[in-house]
C-alpha cells in the first residue's frame, strides 16, 4: 500500500499525482549532493512556479467584442434551415467560405471571411440571467457571493503590464459592466475607458490632453508637487487605493507626455477609405479604434456594441443591428490580415448566452444558455473551422460541448498565461486564473 505524501509532476506538468513512499526514498538520495529533503521540495516548488510564469504567447493582443443581451445563434452563425418555421426563424442563409457551412443571411461580409475564422456552435453554461452570464464570459468563472473575480483584461494587465506607454487594458467606449473590472486584484489593473464613443463627431479621449492653460513646464511642476503629496500620504497610510492611484497617475503622465501614445487614440489619422470600409457607425468606428490600439501596443481591448436582448420582434432588431456589425467585423479581420497583425491578435466575438430554440408569442426569443455560438479569429486559432454542433432545433449540444472554463483556459493559453496559476485574493487566498478548465487543442492551429 502506498501513502500519498506530496504532489509531484508527471508528463503533463499542469497536473499532479500522489507521491509514494518509494518516491520519498528516491528524493532522499539527493542528500549525497548536500541537499536535504526540504531543500529538494523547495527547489521543486520553485521549478513549478517558474513553469507558471506568464510569457507572451501567440496572441500578443486581444480584441474582445461583446454583444450584450444575448445574440441568437439561429439569426447569426448557426441557422437552422431545415427546422420547422417556429424554430428556424424569419431569415434565410448565406453560404460561407467554409465548404458546406452557412451563416444567417445578414452576415454576408462575415461569410466571405469565414475561412479566417473559428466558429464555435457548442458554447454552453447554466446561467440564464444577464448578470451571471456576463460574469462568465468576462472572467471565466461562475459568479460567487464571496469573491469578485477579475476580468480577462485585468488578468492580462496584472501579468504583463503596459507596452509603449499605453494602458494594457482598454474599454471602448466605457467599462461596460462591473465584471469587466479588476475584481479581487488591485484597482491598478482595471481598464482605461475612452469616456466617449469613437463614432461621435469631434471624438476625443477623456483626460488624454492637457488643459489649454497648462503648458508642458507647468505640467511637470504639477507632477513634482503631486509626487511630494503622494509621498507624504504614503508615509501615513499604506493601502491598495494609494498604490493604485500612483499607478494610474504614472500611466496618465506617460500617456499625456508621449506623442506615440496620444496618436494611438487619434482616429482622425485614419484615411477616409479605411474609416468607410469599417463603416461610419458605432460598430465600425469602435472596431477601427480597437485595431489602432492593438497595433500601437495595447494588450487587451474590450468593446461592446448594440443590445441583443430580443424578446420581441427579433426580425426587426436583427435587420437594424446586424448589417453594421457584419460590415465592421469583416473589415476588422481583413484589415488585421493586411497589416500582418491577425496571427498575433486574438479576436473574440460573443454574448453572455444565446436565445431559446422556439420563437415566442411576441416574435422574439428568450434567454437560453444551454447552447449558443461564438466566433474567434487569429492568435493561433485554427482558420476555417466550425467547432461543435447543436441539434436540429438548437435545443441541445449535439457534438463537442465547449464550457466556459475550457474556452477561457484555451484563450489564456494563447495569450501566454497558464490558467492553473494562482493569483492572490484578499486574505492571502490563492485563486487559480481559471478553475477546472482544459486547453481545447482542436481549436488551435
């Protein structure tokens, strides 16, 4: 009989097996090298921690396009052409660049770039409330009353920090919900919000330029004075709030004083042809801004578009909302590819859940997290792939269900973050970046 003493690595370095008495005796042999068992175990732990260090992966940047409210798979990326009309819905379909696959009829431009996409038709979780589903898709965790989890963008900010004097995590146009924040991490890792919609005339990023009466020399004097005040208060009180404010100030000074950083947000610098390709509307200008930011060095961009809670008249709502999204998303994929950025930029388009299989009495669809669709591209994802399958009426996952932890673990893997890594929550409580997820290799190129 073996007695487990401690975990050790086997061929898969992210899992443990019990250590046996025999292993214990073998470790004892290192005494001849001048190491005690305690030394050996400490070295092993150090080695484990090194394996958890975050190093940039294939996805150097991420653009997360979130469609709040819950977009229907049937009216987007998983049309059910042979289902009864009450399940099929009001639209036809369009053939895509993936052999034998179709999208809903209003996604014509996206269908033309489908050979660059990874389409998942088997996303699934159990949260039918907007807030809980949104928490899932921003953090990779089910909500907990005991702990606020950090958004993916905040984890990326924590692990990699800033690049080229730009904030590592940016929300367009604003932080869309509380789950897009830093959670139990320091507020220093929260997002920088534009504060205005890039589609508005005269768009300017909030707090990015000096007031008219403040010249550069005066700006530097103010900076020095603020540093002295901060030092005084820090000598009286140490707190996350003070450290976070110091971090925000330093980033703000770097951005204001850096021509390159300011230029990243200058949408007016884009040629009219490119702006028109994306579309002079919210979807187009938000996605164009996202491309400018990742091209300039921002690591994680989170943008929202539209409202997709279509309980009533889904036909009219889709006809209004999808054409701008279709134009902008296809333009983003083409533009990233032209610039040589698609392979290093992971693009994700998703909602918090899907919609019910059957059209309801008010010609809409209700909340349905059991099976829904999402789209990814770039960042080492497989191109021209349809992953998973829903059944004939989109009632059940028929093949290869993709859970939120598995999806999040796979995304973090592409970014270069090991999902098993433990971050520290208040009270020195270690929390895994994602719990109980696996890397879905079939999604990867």
